[in-house]
C-alpha cells in the first residue's frame, strides 16, 4: 500500500508540474513581447482614438510619414526614449480576461495607445495596446491587440510613447539645421531695417563694418538651436498660410546650404509668431521671447573702432656731466 501511495504521489506531482509548465508557456507572464522586435523594426505605427501615424526608418534615422505621403524628420530624443524602453517592457500579472473591462484600464481603441512594430515588408513583429498608468506608477496596463486579457506591465511609462498618434507629436521641432560653427552669414529683414552680418574666422562685420563678436555669437547660438513650440494646424486657420508670412525674414548661409526663416505677424494674444523654412515644411509656432532674441537691428551691434597708436615719448636729452 505505501508503494502504491508513493507512485500516486509521484504521478500527481508530475501532473501538477506539467500543468504549471503548460500554463507558464501559454500565458505571457514574464514575457517581453517587444524585446526581439525592436531591433528588427523598420516601421512603427501608433494608433489612438481613430488617429494614426507611421514612423519609417531610413538608414540610421527615423522619419514621420505625413498625410500627403511625404516625410518629416522624427524627433530623435523621442525615438531614442521609445526604442530604449520598448525592449524592456515586461508583462506580469493578469488583471482580467473580460473584454468589457478594457475601457476601465484604457486599453481599448478609443483611449489606449496601440504600438505595432513591422519589418521592411510590412509584416508585424510585435503588437500591443498600452493603457493608463497603474496606481503604483511603476506599472502600466497592457493588452495584446488580438486578446481580451489585461495585464500589468513594467519598465515603461505612458509618456515614453511620444504623446500622441499624430504627425506633430513625433516630427522634429528643430527649425535650423546648420551647426553654430558653420554659419557664415546672417541677414535679417524686419520693419524696414536690414542687417547683414558676415563671418571671417572669429571676426564679424555688420554691413561691412567690424563689430563686437560677442552679441553676434549669442545670436548664432539662438538661431542654430531654434526649436518650434508647436506646429500650426493648417485646417484650423485659412488665413495663416506660408504666403502670409511677411512680417520679416532671417536668412542663414553655410558653405553647403542656405536656410531662410519666414516670419509672420505675431499672435499677440498668445505671445507667439508663426514661422516656416519652406512651404513643404509647413508652419510652426515660436514664442515671442525666442523671437525677441532673433529679430535684431543694426544698432544692436557695436562697431569696433581702431584706436590710433600714441607716439612714443621723446627721450630726454642727456645732461652734460661737468668735468
């Protein structure tokens, strides 16, 4: 009898072990669904509440596909944050298997952020919906797109998903692509005034006259790091177009390229200016404080005057020594 009991116990333990292993393999516990897919992804699609945006990898850089089929450079910091966080996403506890609870955790189509990674052929590599942050702020609710179960996931917060499934959420906000050291000339036209600054090594001239370089280098820094605060939704303003940006302009040149920043009339209520570098790039908003650093006048730069060299004093005549 003891022998039979031992055999039954061993069989029971074996069955329990097999059942546990089966359940472990069938559930995404301790699973990292984006780990392998992230390094292979050539496209990333975000969907939320009917909105959709696609990011395409071109070489080492990522670009945002526009509604018209064109591309804008993607925001590098956001891309880096996303691609660093996604491989670390770890699925943990199952919260519910009832599909009607999806809205409670914001893993439904209306509220959740669906993230799909695809290869160059458009084949999905990983697909899931991220919901709201859990109360402990360490976890986020997650659901596989084709399954009703809701899970807790760690190692990602909602803000690392870019802030929206729109082009403006992901496109780069850099307006000037010329590094400081490569800017050779600056031309500013505004309110009837014209300013031309030309660089020669570390020397700057204003309309042909040598000026103190310190304020010019401050202007160069402000221009080379100019970023949009937001982008103009063209459908929301019929009067604000590329052709209407006639308040002023700033042109920069380097040995390889020329960038012209067209500036529109200020939005006084919101203390901002509409700007654009080209019709294809669309319109962006720049704050009034930023624009005040850029719209300089000739009188903002002081000429360096050459001081005449004083003649050397005449040496005194030698005093004769009496003998």
